């Protein structure tokens, strides 16, 4: 009985290794994505996150 279990586990291990070799390469979804560079206001130097006008430009 134990020989059958050992052969089964070895068979599953070999099938997993062969399947790993044949599987297409999938990109890792958990890798960090690049972040766009931030935009600063030229007048006051505040960061502009939403791409809107800066508060200093609205006053003018």
C-alpha cells in the first residue's frame, strides 16, 4: 500500500515539473508598477497631483 502512495506522489511531482516547463510565462501581478513623475507648480513649488491648476494660479 505504501509503495502505491509513494509512486503516486512521485508521479504527481514529475507531472508538476513537466507542466511548469510547458506553461507560458505569466507576468507577476504583484510586481510594483512604475509611478508617473510628479508635476510641480513652477511658481510656488507645490505638487500638482490631479493635473488641475494650482491655487496660486487661480488667485492671479
